[in-house]
């Protein structure tokens, strides 16, 4: 029998929190007295819970605080690019301990609903009545994400290649290191092959 997960199974470990809290920006001083600022760890646990379960903000368990408070803190941290900093820090730590496999990389796009309840952009080609997003993801050889670009769901995969490559969150190795990039037949266009070669890749594109 599969054990049902509880809310505590989604919470951040002490080890991970000790890393995250060092990256948190200092809160802005309040202009007037009021309620004390809600605990950062509890708020971050709420954001992680929402990301892992896919629930709506209003369905967030109250143990994490009022959904509006958690959402406000998410937006505050998003504005100062905290989550990008966390991602970058995690990749650098992983590279030291395990090593990123730069020799073989892969890029692909997927249609999803608007993340974290945000506004969708662009009608889905498979369902014109609904909004969604196109997510273009670049991974290294073991599938670790290196970059992501997001646009409207009706955006063709090939149109997001440059933005995805420009958005790699950590510095790529020297061009002396051979780097191959794997792409499906949706990228089988001469301009895309030329583009990735300009970025120092050897292209492996499935032909249409």
C-alpha cells in the first residue's frame, strides 16, 4: 500500500534551508508599525508546497499563512530574482560535487498552463479557447536544467532557441570543450542549425 504524503513531506529540509536563508534579501524597513513579518521559512515552504502539488493559491493550507501573504512574498522575491539566484547557487554546488555534463545537452519545448496561477499568454494550438505558455528548456547530459525561456503557447519552438541559449543561468565552459546539442525535428531548419553552431555547439537535429 502506497503511503499517502502529508504536508510535512513537502517541506524544506534544515540542510536546504540553511543554504536558502543565506540568499534571502534583507526585508525593506516598514514605514509604520504593524503586524510582524511572517516567517520566511514558513512562507518558502508554502511556495514549495504549491509548486509540488499544483494547487491554487487560495487552496494553500493555512499553516503556511494566508494565501495572499504567501503570494505577496512570492512576488517580492520574484522581483529581486531570488529564485534565479537559488537555481544558480544550486547548479554551482552540484557542479562542484557531481559535475555538470556539458558535452551533451538537449533543448525542447512544451506547452503548459500558466505557472503559479499567472496570466496565460497565447492560445494553445490544441485548444484555442484556453490560455497557456510555451516553455523552452535546455538541460545538460544528465537532465539537469540549465536554462528556461517562456512565451505564449502558440510560439513555435524554434523561435525560443536564441532566448533559451542566452538565458543559461551559469557560465558555459570554454569553447575548447566539445559541446553537442540534441534537438527534435521541430528544430530542423537551416537558420537554427547555423544559430547553434554560432553558439559553439555541434548540432544533432532529427530530420523531418
